[in-house]
């Protein structure tokens, strides 16, 4: 038996958590598209109305030749109102007095609780966005590719251009944005037809950014957003079930950077800024004492309404991948 020199390495050290490393799962805020894909309009009241002018009346050719001494042809346009209502969603995490008194420094309970609650708010907002805008039966046209985009013989370029042209023909406005799920985006990046038209444009420094700009230019779009956020749909205690929130679909639509009086938009985000403490995006995080549980409560709220404002300005491509 080899001689053991006492004390052993285990005798002179007591294991303790590292103070400069911990494994915490926080998705990048860039993965969440809900706050930027549709123009945001902060509002002071939870509900109100907005005016809607008749597109049909504005697009109708009604001018007529005028004979000398006669009145000009005339007409008018219909005007209606539509409502919005910002529903409030909330979630909290309590930090008890005993937890705080007994916690090791790396845990940083208050910071972790704030991050935890904030992520819950972002996930709820992302799923509300998907339900409102990213699915079949919502927009003017739904299309499902027969040959899926991850197949060698697929034709995503012509299918996307057909969608752009369909909206343009119906409204006089070309879609200027694309919102696309991560699986669909990856299929586009691997498509030989797409790659052959943008070869040589990417760089080692920012290939992903450049690739989006090149593909946007290919379709004459101003912006492409990739639906990168992920959600676990399994209840606590069950086996994890994660999936991309956006799935394998694509939305072509027209929307301005900001809503205004003279600019139509496919959709809008109404955020209740008037709720005390809320940001322009309708989110607020509070910390307050909760004596019934002897804890400090970190609570998040969102007050938002995602509203489809013009179905004809959107074209949805569903189930792009096999």
C-alpha cells in the first residue's frame, strides 16, 4: 500500500460555490421580436378608439371629364372606428427573509428574481404577439409551399415574391418587412437559389448581419426579423418540451417604423404607458414588501394589445419545412 501523507487534499479544503461563475439560463433580448416587429404606439388609457378610412373609396377611379359650365364629379369616403384594449398580465417571484439571510453571495437573489420575472414578461408578450400575428386565418392570404424550403428543389424566392406581389396588387403598397421563424430562415440560408444570388457578400466579421441585409435587398425589403425565441411548454415537474415560438413560417407585411395619421400599417402594438410606472412598451417591474409571506416581492406586469389593423397588408407562408 502506498503511504498516504496526511492531511489529504480533501482535508484541507471545504468545497464552496464559485463566486465568479454560475449557470443561469437567460435568452438574449435580441431573440424576442414582439417589441419591434410591429410599430409600437404608447397610449395613456387602457382602451380607446382609432379611426379607419375606407381603402376602397380612396383607390376608386371616379374623376370624370368636365364640360364647360358644369359641376365636377364628386364623392366621399367612409370613416369608421376600431377599438383597442390593453389587457394586463402579471407574474411575481418572492424572496423570503430567510432565503436572503442564508444565501451565498453568487446567488444574488434579487437580481436573479428580477431577471426571472422579466423573462416571464417577455415570453408572455412574445406568445401574445404570435397568437395575434403569426398564424393562419389572420392575414389576407395564407400559402403553404408544396415543395418545402428545406428540399433541394424548393423555390422560396418565387414564392416570397408572389407574396409580395399579392399584397402590392391588393393595396398599392409593397410589403417592406419579413418576419420569419428560425427553421424557415435556416432553410433560406441553405437554399442554393438564394445563395447563388448573394455569393461574395458576407464577411467574417458580421456574417449574420450582412446575410440578412443581402437577403432583404434580394426581395427589396427594408428589414428582416428572425423569430429566435424559445419556450418550454411543459408544466413544472414534467419532461422539458422546448420549441421555437415562431415555428417554421414566414410573414410578409407592410408596416412603418412608427404609427401616424397618414400611414397605414398591417398591425400595431398598443402599450399602456399611462399605467403608473410602465415603460413605453407597457412593461413595469415592481419590488415591494409582502408581509404575509415575510418576503420582498418582485412583480412584473405587461399591459398591451396586439392589433391586426389591415389584413390585406399581410401574406402568411405556413409550414415551410418538411
